[in-house]
């Protein structure tokens, strides 16, 4: 239990000292922290299992209430240590996720400011507007043809050689 907590503290010291961390390192550390979370969850389950066994054993004793209180206090102490580790782990995970998000936002902003990308976006907007104008013209032409359809049909009937 202490080794996981010490490992977590050492990770915090190493990575808090680095102000800018590459996202790949942060991703790797997040994977490591996920593994630590699994270990902490396992510790919680074992603690609950031991507490449940102690409770069952207390029912066979004469001073049952005293035994139950003692078991509960031991379980709460153990659970508090586990919870402290988990809170530190979650704090570190939040920090890393925020760091990754900031890096991605900075990358998006730099791409948005890039002159070549700006030109590409302007060309795309212009092409889109042209296509919309052509589409509107085609729709208008189609509407006019529909209006003239009866007169053209009548002309076709009258011009028939038969």
C-alpha cells in the first residue's frame, strides 16, 4: 500500500517539475495511472472482503457490538488510506488531461493561424458560395421549366406530324 503511494508521489514530483510535457508522455503516464487505479480498486475490494469476513466472525462472539465497532474502525482506517491514494491519483489524472487538452488547443490555434490554411479556408468558402449560387440557379431554372411544362406539352401536341 505504501509502495503505490510512494510511487504516486514520485511521479508527481517528476512530472510537476516539468512545465511542458509532450502529449505522448502524458498519455503514457495516464496509462500508468489507469493501472494504478486498477490496483487501488483491487485493494478496496480486498478491504471490503476482509471487513465482511470480520463482521461474520463477530456474530459468533459474546461481545458482538464491540467486535463490530472494532472491525468497522479498522476498515475505515484502511479505506481512508486507500481513498487518499485515489484522490491524489485522480488529481494527477485531471492535471494530465488538462495538459493534453491545452496542447491540442494550442496546436489547433497554430493551425488556424497558419497563412496557408487561411488561404485554403478562404478558397473553400469561395468554392462553396459558387456551388450554392449554381444550385440556386438550377433550382430556379427547374421551377421555370415546371411552370412552362403545360405550354410546352401543348406545343408538342400541336406540332405532331400525325
